[in-house]
């Protein structure tokens, strides 16, 4: 039994479907927002949107008891909050890290779709990049 089966057994089918639909949209939009962080004209909007995406994933995954997803979303949300309050441009290292984070959330999207167990978090994602230039 995979993660989707576990969710369907524990929660109303409509809640699980709504989560998956919203989660899919957020995951699909992450990469563009991350790449836009390097564009001065898009920086503020992208960082704020990314923060909201990870905040929403953190909240929904917490409700659904998707612990690893919840913990990683919380970790990223904290890093994004630090970036939101900084006046420094975002480093390429940070952008690359966020792209790797995006890949992890995309993998989890596929895990849910295929009713697999959630993939383990790559430990390299837990090493916060240098957030300052």
C-alpha cells in the first residue's frame, strides 16, 4: 500500500483529491518561480510566491500527516523567510538548491500519483546553501 492508499484510507476522498490537484499545480509552478529569482524585476514577486507555496504545502502536508513532506516544506519556508527579509541578491547556489528542492517535491508528486511510498529525502537538500552573496 502506497501513500495515496494511506491517504484515501485516512481522509475523505475529496480532501485527498483536492490536495493532490493543488499540490500538483504548486509543484509545476515552482521551477519558473525559482528561475525568476535571478531576474531583478521578478525577484520580490517570486520569493513571496515561493514562500506562499511552501507555506501551503507545509500546512496541507501537516494536516494529512505527510511528515517528511511537512518537515522539508517547513525547512524551505524558513530559508525563504530569511531570503525575503534580506536585501542581498539570491546566490546561484541558492537557486540551484531550490531547483533540487523542487525536484524532490516533483518526485513526491509522482509517488502520490503512482501510489508508491514517499521517496526518502536526499540529505544534501538539508544542507542550507550560503544565503548571502
